[in-house]
C-alpha cells in the first residue's frame, strides 16, 4: 500500500480541529461529520481494514490518505498487512489500521468529546 494515493492530499485542514472542516455539508440543521471524524470514531471502536470504511457509516473509499492525514495531526496509528480472499478466490493483501492506546485520549479530544 505504500506509495498508493487516491488523489491529492487536502492539507488545508491539517492543524485545524477535526470538527472545523471547511468542506462539511449542511444536512437539515446539522453539519455532516467530516470523513476524518468518521474514520477516527471508527478507529476508536476498533481496528479498521481497507474495505470496511467503504460502507456506512464511514463512507471513505481512500482510507490510506485519511490515515495519513490523522497521523500528520499527531495520532499514532499502526498498520498491519493482512492476506484475505479477494476476487476470484485469489489472495490479496490489505492494510488493517489500529489506533495506538497512547493516542486514544488525543483522538477523543480531536472529536470534541468531554474528558
């Protein structure tokens, strides 16, 4: 997975709180959670592999770039390569990401959860 990219990095929001995204959309009276927030919340719940966030509630089809952005913000996220059965029964390697225990408090602060 190293060197792969799903598009240009959006550095405009790095360094801002994750809840302060410039590209959140308004749905009714609530702002939709930025994908970084959705990924971070999923990581707080447990390990996340490359395929899981494609679906609800995360909806991130370019997880490696989102993980990179979270790492740049200061979170420690481990990567483990797994081999799973892919198309046609062939083995394929995917990444599984795990939020390090020492980053959990910082992650909850980034999401704006009370201490």
